[in-house]
């Protein structure tokens, strides 16, 4: 018998009419033996795309393995990680993520991994497969954990994140995050959107240096919404009707939250169908 959590444990004791004191004395032991415990080393976007598999397995405790990013880059790619990740996934990142992770109803606990932490599902198992960029993140995670075709398709076509109290800035419902990762010069779509008046409906989220580069490269004059937590960022993205961006944790949030219209500026250094953020089963995403 496989137990999924505390309610299953209680049901067993009720079914077999075991004494209350037996339940109390053994609950912690049984709970620890049956609770699923997931582990991931980051980065944030990689972690967000692992959550459909976590949800598929019924959720549980989630542990962040700190200070592994630089080693991961050297071990799997033979070089330091790209500058956007280098030195990341520290205690500071954990605190940034905490309220967002705790807001997901299938995460019962969010903590940092220690040598004593017992893990049932090591989500870092995706990394050897991911090196070759064979498909999108979610299909890779699903394959690593041997999910069947139907469950894999469900994972890569269904929103998996929730956010309390979605919001916007002055009624602006177009949220933009454009990083400097694997993109070329701005394409003609930006000029079309400007002619359509989208600039007046838009707000930029992300780092201040990303915002500065966006204004210089795209030429839009829109406000920047500074956020200090991952939950704060998710609330702005969750309040959007349109999200425009390239590969980033913000894009992962938009996809996970099921934003109505998502425009993804796909990376230019590989074919679209090998982009790790190419999700052909999600009809709300357009690639440009």
C-alpha cells in the first residue's frame, strides 16, 4: 500500500479501529515515511518547470539545494554557468522564493536541503538529458520520472501555478520581461504592437538593467514595476491578460499561471522545436 499523506494515515487507523494513542504515537513516524520530499538545485526557471511533475505525484515537501549552480555548470557543460546564473541559488534566493513556493497548494513545506534531509524525488535528475536540448523542460522532467504519454501531455498543456491576489500597475494588463539571453535585435512585431497602442497598456518587470536595455533596444517608454519577492512578481504576471518575454523565470511563471496570451521571443541559436520553452500543446503561446 502506498500512502499519500496524513489523511491516508488517519483513514487506516479508523478502518482498523486502532486506539487513538496508537495513532498519536506513530503518526510522525508514518508521516515521515510516506511524505514525498522533492529536491532541486535551481535555477529558478528550471525549478518552476519541474513543478508539474511535483503536482503529478501529489506534492509534498520541497527542498532547495543551495550553492550548486557553479558546480552544475562545470560538471555538465565543462565551463562556468552563464553570467545570469553564476553564483546564484543562495540563502538570498531561497528567501526571495519562499512566499511564492508556500503559496502553491501542493507544497506542504519549502526548506533548504541539509545532509540529513531525506529525499524521495531528486528533480536534478533532469540535467543529463537536458544538456542536449532534445525538447521542452516539462517533457524532459516527465520522461526522467517515467510518466506515460497521456500524463506527459497533460503536464505540458495544463497550468500548474496559482497566485493569491493578482494585481496590476495603474490598470496596465500587458506585462513584459525581456532579458539579454539568446536574443537578437528586436523584430518587427514590436513596431506592430506599438502601432496598436499596446505600449500604453504595458509595464516592465524584472531587473533594472533589463528595463534599461529594453527601453534602449525596443524604444518603448513604459513604467518599470520593481518587485522584491517572487510572489510579488507572480502577482503582477497573474494579473496580466498578455505577457511578452523571452526565456526567463518570468516567462516560466506566465506559462505556469496560464496567462491568456503569451508571446515568447524564442532563442535564436537553435531550432524552435528544440527550444526548452517550446510548448506546442499550449494554445495560448505564440512564438516570434
